[in-house]
């Protein structure tokens, strides 16, 4: 298992591994919005009052797909921008839900998603090591 993880890390690099993790988070959240719990808590009702849940799910799923696809590429800054953007949006929506009194304990969502945004923003500033697959340039064989 360790060998597989090491090989994946070499193929996608540190930035790509972060994008894969963020894609997983985004896909799980997309699923949660598509299939909310029967009790539909305050947060879900708040979101549904702004836009239908399927619209939110498409946004999360789209960002997750972008992160997944760009994790293998050198030019991944757009994926980081969207990953950060949706998490900042979620943190701000959480703040708004608290300020309007619509959601109790709104700060939990706000802190979690602001933290994910900060994590993604920090990772987006890292350069890939020169030995990583994403940085390897093709050179013709010597003749």
C-alpha cells in the first residue's frame, strides 16, 4: 500500500495530491446535497432557500471534477482557485446563516470551510520539486 501511495505522490506531486483530496471532499459534499438526510437540518433548509440543492450539488461536483482532472497536470492553478472559491463561499454562507439567526452553531461550518480554503491556498503556493513527474520534460533519446 505504501508503495502505491508513493507512486501516486510522484505522479501527481504535492499539489496534485492536495487537489485529489479536495476533489474527494467536493464529491462527498455534492453527494450530501443530492441526497440530504431525512431530517433536513437548519443548514440544508437555509441553502435550499437560496438555491435548489441540486444547483449547489452541481457547483460542488463541478469543482471536484476540475480538481480531479487538473491534479495530473502542471497547470493546476485554476483548480486551486475554484477549490478555494467554493470553500470561501461556503464559509461566508455559514457566516450569513448565523448573522440572520437561521442556523445554530453556524461557526462550525464557517471554521471548517475557511480552514479548507486556507489549506488549499497554502498548498497552491508550493512549487513542485524538480524531480516530480509533473515537472519532467520530455527529452529526445540521444543518437
